[in-house]
C-alpha cells in the first residue's frame, strides 16, 4: 500500500507516547521552516496543537489499550510529515495530499481552506491505513482498536473547531451567505471519521486479497484527493457587495441618487429587487 509500510515501521518501533515525539519535533521544525503564508503551514499550525493533545492523552492514560493506541496515534500522525518529506524530495505523494501541496502558494485561497484540505487528506485516507497498519503490527482485529480510534477522533474534533474559530472569518450579519462559510460547512468531521472506520474495516477484510486491497486503497486515495481539490476552489471575494448587504441588513443602506433612479429600468411587479425567485 502506498506510503504505508515505512511510516508504520518507523513509528511502531518507538512505541508509547515517545513514539510521537519524533513526529512532533518534525512538525515543530516545519513550523519554523515554512513561510507564514504557505498553505501547508496553515494546516501544520493547527494540527501540531491537536497532535500535542493526543500525546497528552497517552501520557495521562486516557486511551484504552495504551500500547496499541500509542502505535495507532504515532502511525497516523507520522503519515503527514512523511508526505511532506516526499514532496520536498520531489517524490510522488499520495493523491489526497497533492491538492494542498500544489496550491500551497495560491493567493486566492483562505488559510481555512488549506487547513481543511489537510484535514480531509489526513482523515479521508491516512486514518484508515493507520488502523490497518496498527492492527497488523499488533496481531489484532480493527475492532480491538475502536476505543482508541474513537478517543483520537474526539480529539480531532478540536482540529475542526480550531479551523472554524481561528482561521475562518468571525461572525458577521450575513456570514451565512459567504462562500467560505458554505465551503467549510460542507465538510463534516463526524462523517469523515465514520467513512475512515468503514474503509479500515473494508481494507482489513481484503487483507488476503492484495490486488483488490490495492485497488481499494488507490480509489480511497483518489477520492480524498478529489474532495481536496474542491475544498481548494478559489473563492471570489466581493467586499463592496458584502458591505452593502450588511448595510441593508442594518437599515443603513445608501440610497441611489435621483438621476440613478431615473435611469434605472423599470422592474417587473413580480420582484421589487430584480432577484430571481423560485
């Protein structure tokens, strides 16, 4: 499976919470190396804080089956910096990560889009493979990892919340009409976690059918990549129009001059604003 064996091997050997220390150190170095406006830095910034929270859960004994939970957490977290290193070396990266790496310097994208694209790749592809790698390493069924999976997933919810609170625009009178708001609301962590768990179980059931497992893995990867490309759609920003809408909502909209009113074509009686109604 793409990028699976090497990441699993490196992190499983370390074991325990210490197995995440190398991953965390790599993310910290990335935060220092990457320019502030790099899209990868936007994801790295929020994911580092969540990875630290997962490590604290391991240290505090909050995860069931601590040994396998530690392996799952380390294998999962390690797939992201492994993808970064592949890209830096000019090597092929999983399709799920390509949209973020290719668009990382696009000036028409919001930091929240970069961060969400990274989350989508990590949950939509990496998490399922991490479950399978961990189950294979510990000689157990994926069902034995469900408690740790759920607990790690609960911590990951903080990642989605952090993206919405720290990177997305603050609440405003008409934010529900903002394209970025719609884009962020269209991706759901709970659904992504459920899909990742289902994909892990499917992959495990195919472990004696390597050709079928490889095809499923490839399609899982490309599917996550497709979602990532949509999340990184440049959004047209219309600050003047949004400002006028906000003024209208507050009852302070500017009124057109008499000459403008005189030159304005008559509107049908069906709509006083000229908007299309359904």
